[in-house]
């Protein structure tokens, strides 16, 4: 009997909702239309419509990359994170610090650490606040120094945070977020394998201090 009573209450509730909707359409003909327009023009709906446009705009100026490896420069013995164009052959070597290299390596090599690193802490904080990492972008190169940003999704909006490329990459790896590089940066600092010469060659720019490409990415 209890289960039958619940079914009756549910049916009556559905019937009441339908009757209210029909009555509003009959006696307030523009009410339902205005409600639909309000939903369609709300901030949430506008953001949903903007998503495909944002994706197209992003694809026009950004190149998706994957983290290929961590190398060591023979010039200054600094770690170098090597990004590779997804589905392509262009590489982007970026000199980073030893601590940042460790933060990236523990993910690449699936090493379990006893205590959370800074990147782990950042990801945990975002998760507790209901936010998430959308993607990261290596967006500038000035005086042989790379710059990056992390795009955070929070409260139905996107927030861009300035970051070092090494930190941004370490975070992106942990949450499997896409890694992008602006085309202008890749054109300036990217390198490709020259099959004719049998070695890597700089695309249009130069590596720090005129470093030889093979030496810069040694240990790859």
C-alpha cells in the first residue's frame, strides 16, 4: 500500500505541473515564451554558445603539444622539458629547474611520492573548491624566457592564471589537461628533425646563447 501511495503522489504531482504549464500558456500566452527567452539569454546559455567559438579561436592560434621527455643540457647541465607537437614532429625544448623537473618526472615515470608536491597541493585545492584545470598555454617568449598561463574552470566561468611553464606542465600532467603552445612561440623556438642533414634544426629563431640543438636536448 505504501508503494502504491507513492506512485499516486508522483502521478498527481506530474499532472499538477502539466496543468500549471497549460494554464499559463492559455491565460498568460507570453509567459512561457518569455521564460524560454530568459533561459536562452541567460549567462549560462551564452557561455554554452561561446564554447564552440572559443574552441575554433583557440585552434587558430594554438598548437597542442605532449610532454615527450626530460633531457639535460650539456651546456649548463640544466634539465630541459621537451614538448612535441601532437601528431607532428616539431619539438619545443624549455629549460627548467631541478625541482620542477622532478615534479614532471614523477608523473611521467609514475613514481609514488610519500608527501604531496606543490603541484599535487594545487590540484587538491582546486578539487576541494569545485574548480578544475581546463588547459595550459605556453604563450610568450621574451629574452629566452618562456611564459605560460593556466586556465581554470570555476563557477561556470574561466579564469586565467599566470604561471611558469614548468609548474603549468606539472599541473596539466596530473589532471590530464591539454598543453598548448602559441604558434608564434613555436615558430620562434621550435625545432624539427632535418631528415636531409640527419639532425635537429631550429625553425626560425635561436636557442639560448646560440646553443647547438643537439647539445641543448642531449639526454632526451
